[in-house]
C-alpha cells in the first residue's frame, strides 16, 4: 500500500489504491505514467512497454505528482501513435494560471513548421487536430471550463468513422462527455511527424508552458468507451486523493517549527484539502492558532477530496503557551524594523506586535519629537541611532536601531506596477514590471523611463532550445542596500493577472537605479497568496530583515545576508510609512523612499525625459573694416541632464557691412534633422548610408524590407535625406534569391562599406521553402565602379559561413538574420539573430563572432560564435520570444548595440547592450544587457507603435540619426522614420527625443554681435630736417611714438633706408642719412611703422617733406 511505503498514517476511502492505472488495463494501452518518482528526470512507463519519458526544464516532484511550473515540461517518446487511426489520452491534472496560449499536451509535430498536431488547449478547453497548423485545425470546444487549483480528469478520444473519410473527436472532463465533433476531416493517421510529443508544452514555440500538477497520463491506441473513461476517472480520483495528502509538506510550508508553534500555521489546501484538529479550539481549520495555557500536542488531520474520493493524513504539532509579558516584549523589540533611511516627518511605529512603543533619539543626526523625526541634516544622508522602548513597566524591552536620516526637504522615489500601459491598454508583460517615479515634494510624481517599466523579472527556464516561462511581479518594495551599495527591490512573483504564482519573492539590486541584477528567487516559508513583502537592512543583526504575509494575514519575518535563503524568526511587522497613492495614471499602490537631491537628480538624468535648457551665446566679434568676417562654425546647446550638444550654424550675414564701422547683428540657424515620420511608408528594417559615388559625388542611399511582399529589395538615392521620401525605387534583387515569389523572403538589408567595397548584408530564404523558418544571412557586393542603383552591378548573393566553411545553421532547423558588421580595435565582427526552429522553435537570440569579409565568395566567421542576449524579459518576450535587429554605435570608448525584442507588432521595443571597446567581445560576461527597453510604444511619440529595428547614420552637420520603423497606429503598417539621437551623460542613447526637447522654440536660432571698427594705425609722428656737416648736407628724421605700445619703424630716403625699432610709448628716436653732397634738393622721407594693437600686428606709412639745403 502507498501508506506503508510512505511511513505515515494514511486512510483512503473508496476503491483500494494501486496507483493511477487500473489493474485490468485494456490491451490498447501504449504508455502509462503515474509520476510516483521522487527525484531525477526520468518518468517511468508503468505499462511495461519501456516507453519512458523525460522531464525537461527542472523537476518539481510532489510525492505522486509532478508540478509543471511554467518552466518545465515532459518530453514523451517519439512515435507513440504513429500510423494509428484511433487513440485515447487521459490526464489527471490540477491547473493553475489558465490564461494565454498553451497546450495541455501535444502529439505529433510542430505548428511553426506546419507538420501537424493533435492537442488539448486547456484554457478554452479545446480538443483539436490539424495536418499542418492552426490554419487547418479541426476542433471542438467545451462549454465546461477547467477549474484552477482542483484535480480533474481530462480525456480525449479520436477515431475514424465508418467509411474512413471523417473522424470523431470527443472531450471528457471528470469522466463526463463535454464536447464532441463527429465530422473532423483530419484523421490521426494523417499526422506523419511524431517528434514533438509533450505534456505541458505547445507545438508552437511562442506559446507559454502549461502550469499545474500532473499525477497520471495514459495513452491508448483505441478510442475507449464512455464507460471506460468514467471508470478511469473514478480510479484516478482515488489515487490522486492519496497522492495529494502524501505530498503535503507541512514543515516546509511554515516559517516556524512544528514542535514549537507560536503563531498561526499555514495549512495547505491545494488539491481540495481541508483540515480538522484535536483537541479542538487551538488550531482552527484556516490555521489560526489560539495559544493554550500550557504546551499542548495537537493532531492535525488533512483530508483530500477528489471527485468524491477521500484520503486523510495526520500531523502532530506542539503549540506553545502564550509567553510572559517580558518575553513578548523582548521578541517584539527584536523583530521591530524601521526603513534604514528615514526623513523628516516620518512617523515611527506606535506599536510592535500589539505592544506600545516609545521612541527617543540616542545619537547622530536629526531628532525625535512626538513619535516622529523632527529634524534632519541640511544635506545628504547622516547616521543616527534611535531607541525604542517596547511594552510597559518592568516588562518593557529596549532596542537601539541604527538608521540614517535624509536631508531636509528630501525628494521621494516611488516604485509601482500599473493596471494599464501608458496608452490605457492591457499588456501585462510590461505593466507587471516595476516602474519608477520621482517627486520633489512627495505629492506630485513624474514617471521615469517615459512611464515604462524599469525592472523586469527574468524569464525562467529559457535556453536556445526552450522558450521558458515569462515571470511577472507585484507589490514591489524599494529599500536601501547596506551602506552606500545602492538600492534593492523585493516583490511578489505573480502571474499575468497579478495573482501570486508561488511562495517567495523576487529580489533585484542596483548601484544606480538603471542597471538591475536579479538575485535568485527567495523562498519565503509560510507565505500566503496575498499580502505585502518588504526588506530592510538591519544593522543590529548585520543582515536584511525580510517581512512577508501569512495566509491568515499576519506578518512573518526572517533574516538573510545574500537573498539566497531566509532564516525564519516567526512573527514580524511590516515597516510603516512606505506606501502611497502617487497620482500617476494607472499606477497601483506604490512603495516610496526618501532620496537626496543629488540622488534624485542622478535618477532623473539617467531615466527621465531630457530637454533643451538653453544655447550658449557666441562671443561678440570685433572686426576691422575691410577684414574677412569669421563666425563660429558651431554653438553648444545645454540640456536638463547637464549634457551638451554642438550644432553647426548657418549664419545670415546679409545685414553686416564689414567695410563700414558700426555694430551689426548676424542671425544663425542651428542645423538639425527634425523627426521625419513616415519617411517611407510600408517599409521596415530601414537603413540609410552617406555614400560616395565613383565620380566623387556624395549621395544618400536608402534600403529596407518591402512590406508589400517582403520578397524584393529596392534602393533609393537622393541628394538630401528628406528627398529619399519621394525618390524612385530601383529594384536590385527579387523575387527572393531565385526569382520565384513563393517563400521568397528578403529581409532586413543593411548597406556597409567594408575595405572600400559596398556590401548589402541581408536575410533571405535559402531554398524557397519553410516560409520564415528558412531565412539565412547573406552578403552581396557591389562591383568596383558600379552603381548601387543598377541590378547588374551587384554580384551574386553569398551565404555567410562558419569557421569550417559550413552554413551557420542547417536549413530547416535554424535561421539566421539581421546580420550587421562593425570593427573594433582593428578586428571585424558580425552580430546577428539566430533561432532554432526544429524539432521545435526556441527563442531568437543575439550572437557575435569575428568575421573575415571577402570580396569574392562567402564571408566566413573567424572565431566561434557567442550568445550575448536572450529575449528573457517581459518586454522582449512579449508576444514572441525574439531579440533581433542589432546595430552598433561606437562612442567614448564604448561599443553599444541596440536591438529589438518581441514580435514585429505594436509591442516591438528596443534594448541596449554595452561593452568596453577593446574588450574580448566574444565573452558574454563583458556585455551589460539593460534590464528594460530604452524605447517602446510607451515613449514620447503617440504615433510610434512597435518602434525598432534601428540603424544609424550621421547627417552632414555631424548629428547621429536613428533610422527606424514604427507603426503610426497600433495595428498599422510598418513605416520608416528618422530622428536625431541624444546621448545621456552615461552615454546611453535616447531614441525618442522630440524636436521640442532637442531645441526649445526660442533656441533654434542664435545671434552674434559684430563690431566693425576703423583700421587701427600706429600713432607715430615724423619730423624731418637737414644740416651741413663738414661742408656736406646731412638729412635727419625724428620719430615720436604717441601711442601706447612700442613701435618699430623703417625709414626710407633717396639715400638709403635705416631701422628705428623699439621706440617706447611717449619717446622719440632719430635717424640720419649722409648725402655726401654739398647741395640737397627738396624731397620727402617715408617711414613704415608697425606696432601691436589688441594682439594683432598693424602698420602704417608716414611721410614727411624736407627742404632744400646748400652747404658749399
């Protein structure tokens, strides 16, 4: 018997227990699984046929059942029903989270590859069969729904009807027929592929995994009768009731020892369990404990009821008497927790576990008055110690709690989830993430990250072959890490509806509110399905104190140092004063902490909207009449995050007369590329390149995926970016690679100049079959001297190959697409999206490798490939688990890769990878993957739904441009657009900065004051004269410097020239010329004079006449 094997008291009513399968199974039994294993991944076939199954993605054995957690599934043997025309499948299951697209089981092949499948979709519930995929399904839906958290028998039969042209599909729940289709045109024998036989996994890679318990699964190659199915349901009910009580882990469900019960107990009820106790009055049916006057042994009896069949199991616990007043006060004082950072006005708790608390200030910053923080430091965070006296009189207990006090007038940082997205729609993959908002006064809050989520739980169980399960969070609580290590966030893990999906908490940490790291899932013993969870650093115990809520609503507490496990300590109390309604549209109740002005500024700078605050005015220009006017080529604009951007200026100098002295004003227009959307309609994955033609002329080239058929490439050419909108299409490839328009996908082209040659990197269907599951990465080179617009000037496409010269994936089993090229530290790299599509479809991931570009033949990888990003957050795993469309920005010693995630619908969004230039870029560890998207439909542009697949180019003014596609309406076409890119102070790009944020209306022009002055001349006077010396005439000149700076002069006469340099201001210098003649004719002297004025050397010419003289 099961009870004797398990070693505890087990009583079963009804039929004797011998496992899920009856002792007299029909001969048509193919395989039977009773899930009685307790460890390992093998699920043994108890039919004797040896068709064992395997658990994939992690085991969760429950003593007679397997829990499918949303991360795991069961892989059944291939070909269980190959060639059969009839079958029965019976499963005993206890569903949870019945929402979304998921299969209870699948027999056959892949929906993605259209190879046929027979399955149950449990949400409807619906039984269906298709020879291909959803397009050709034959199905029947029950009006009787499956119930969550209750064991049910679900059976399906299929059999050919008389004549063999149709089949009958029949669906049973709990042994009763609930739906039937008698005219299915698809038979089980029509399915020829039987390699995707699963329990809990869909035939479609994008669907979620099933969640719930499974205690039996049987496959028959005949359609059992209604009576047989009813009997099987009854037999399974008896076995399941036994397994339910056998699987109860009462000790594991509680945070306290069962031999020393002090607070309410958690009594598991999953699977239809009810509880009684003896003696009565101590432990109630809901686990509420009334402590006796002395230690008392209590026997608890769990009764599981499944479809009228019951089983019971007993547990012995000891309930301790109520503690003394002193002991109660000491325990309450030890469990008392405060936020580690408090602010002025914070109201300290007045009770601790029902006992009064009186507070005082012991030392450090701030003060306490009337039970609250009365004063605070002027700036920053300052240490303080507070004292709490818990209880009263001689029984009171005292504890001193170290805290920090935030500066006077501290700002507030809130974290929250939302009921709707910022557009007012439903999208739990993004709304069930942690959002952040800032307030300077604790009243008006401004959302960060444009109102989109900042902290997303990681998808669990994701590998390159398995899509895993999307996780959600609820009731996030923000706290400070120890010292100055940063911030922590703890939250309930929930399903898409916001309901808790397991006991425990998600924990994230961040040094800066931008880069978040998810810690391991933190189990919380005895946690209920509702209620808050919090964490705070408690310096008294040098650990984080975690507080959670029991099923009865009471607070439980424990400590942890690394958020791996919690040491439970019994009753606790949630820290107060940290929840608020913040007034942000659709925001649910928020957790709020105080932050300093510097911390608030940092958060806003890194996650807030950024806008132009001014333009630095050009310096006045002084110009000497007649000189050339030179104005600054660029001016600097200032932004709210402390950043700047240099704009080239086009100056209007038409009102400046550089020849005439006076004061003038020149007006300059800041040169920018404003948002242009749509640039080209119905074109996705766009790329724009500034290209130099063979004749030396520069032009703009544009290429994109043509969404009219996705099977042709066109290049446009224009003199301006705006001109691309109306430029002619020049067809350079299509249909597909072969000219055949069937399965002729041509996707995501990019234009790259590599080693002087122009290439197109693109994805194409290599063999014109397999639909999207056949695309592979290619390059195509422009012949030297050729025109990009002429089809004949392009060489034949070449498929990119690996190091061994083989295709990157085997055709039909994997796809590669969206390849891009960049160079770092002299090394050529490619980054692309890769996806396993057979035998089942996995997530699309980003890979990187070194590459050897080749002018002839295929580009070849020059290294092994590395996986650097998964679609493992709600935003990137939203409607499809995909990351794709990588493109590189290199800036300030960083290599940044923007990429897109989710399906190519309105949920498409942009993420960011960052590494240091020169690092080993093939090492995934050097890449930082941002937790949240940097641009989504929740951005600033209401007409940018599903934005992404970015590429970048520089305009002629040096501005980096984001070339993207988006949808003008939620379900509209994918249209190309272009917009300037701003970089925050941490170098992360803003891709949705509005034109008004880029430049305020009053800052789009600047003026420069130009002062034109008369030419400045040296101030030197020259006096000439002559005299007779020894009968000969001698000529002289005296130069007087009347200016303020030293002057130099060169005096020229008919008798030669001489220098008179270094004449100080206010001084004179004379020069003489010997004529050697007795008679001197009248004439003149010329002095070329130079001096320095305002840093510039200027000169003038001075002439003076002299009279005739006779000396003989």
